[in-house]
C-alpha cells in the first residue's frame, strides 16, 4: 500500500479560514491486493458556531468499515443535535453487525420517535464490506452519490426521502463490487452552492476534472469543497460535507492501516 500522503492544495486565503474539520483515512484489503482510501472535508454554514452535519466511522465486526454522514434539518447547534441522534443510532447498530438497510430504517424510526416526526435529517451510509467484497451505499437523501467505475461515471439518484418524518420511509440501497471504484458523497450544501448568486455547481464536471488529475481521496474532497465554497463567495450558505472513497490496486506489500484527523482549535 502506498503511504497515505495528502498532497497540498493551493488554498485561497478566505477558504482556509472556513474549513472546520478534515478527515483522512487509508485502509488496506490484504487478501486481494487492494487499497481503499476514504477522506472527507467539511465546513459549517457561514457565521454559525457549529456544523449541523455529522460524520462517523465504525469498523464492521465481520470485516470492513462503515461511514455515516447525517445532515440535520436547518443548521447550527439545533441541526447538530438532530444529526447526532441519527448518526449515533446508526453507528451503534452497525457495530453490532446489523445490515445497512435495517440500520437506516432503525435510525429513521428512532429519530421520528424521539422528535415526534417533527424534524428530519438526510442519512448516507457507505460501507466497505469485506465479507461480501462489496461497497454498500444506503441513501436517505435527495442528493445523488457519484460513482466512477471502469464503465464510466454515473449517478445514484433514485428518489429518496430524508428520515424522521414519514412513517414508511426506507433507504435506497445500492451494492457495488469492491473493485477499482470511486464514490463521492455529499450533503446539500454542495448541491445548492451558489444558488443565491444565480449559479449552481456542475458536480459531474468537477468530479471528472478531479478524477482526471490522479489526486488522492483527500485532495478530491478538498477540491470539491473549495469549489462549493467559492460559488458561495467564501460564505457558505449551508453546512457542507464531502466524503470520497477510492479503491485502487496496492503498490507494495505493507499491511499497515492508517488514519489521520485534522481540525482547527478555536
């Protein structure tokens, strides 16, 4: 496995001031000679003290890892409480070996019961399942997931509802082979970036450009986040989170797993 090196991005001066948290993670599947890089970048809405998005990671009991990205209704501390409720329930069940679809439904039921069906949250679960040798994507969000495989770039954009409101809400599940694959998952702060200035991000174009540049997963997440913040003229109109998963061939025989987290201390 290649070292988990995050090449430096050229930051705009205003951009570096708004990045709240960055995560980087590199994992190795030693049995089949693949490396999985997972990285995320996130920033809170302009002039709010806390991002309403929650990102959590858990190792799966039968092998692999799962990532949970929740976006609570509205923004700020109230949204953070909502997204935390959903993410914590999902993480606890994944740690017990519950399947992803059942986890998403349980998180919905829990949030709806705790808040009497009055608040919502989007919920994405992305799992690298080493038992089935697949990537499992569970969506309860109007935002699509971008997937690049050997067959090209496509969107996972089947209609899906946020959790917490309607009683029969279910996730949209997609299972992909654990092969040379790149996934881009994001919250609606990316999807709506620039709208108040009459602009909208062209994610297919941005992701295609990023993938053509042979960047690491962390660099991909950073660039997509930077583009979204730039469209909002340096003042994000909503919480923004980007999660990138990239599977590639191993470059050496090292079996080390690596994880790095970086965030500014106010």
